[in-house]
């Protein structure tokens, strides 16, 4: 799933993202609003990942979610 698809389907994908990263609050996910870069930043921050690790996690999740 690419960035545009995530953006369009974000309301449906929020639950999946919350299951994948339970430390992300509903408010966090509202702020993401489907923007992949914001999600990467939050995963990096909340899970203490490197930027590369967070990006890879989000990309893997997007592939599975799509």
C-alpha cells in the first residue's frame, strides 16, 4: 500500500495501526491523519527506534494492511 492509499483509507487503517503499535493513543492516530511520515515519527519516538527502523516497520505494516 502506498502513501496515497494510506491517506485515503486512514479511517479504516487506524485500528490496525493501533494493534500494531499499542503505545500510540487515539489522539496520536488522529494527528497522523494518514500521513505516513507522521506515523514514522511517532513510531520512532514512542518505541525508541532509529529513523530507518521506524520507516521499515511502517512500510512492512502498510504492505500487510493493504
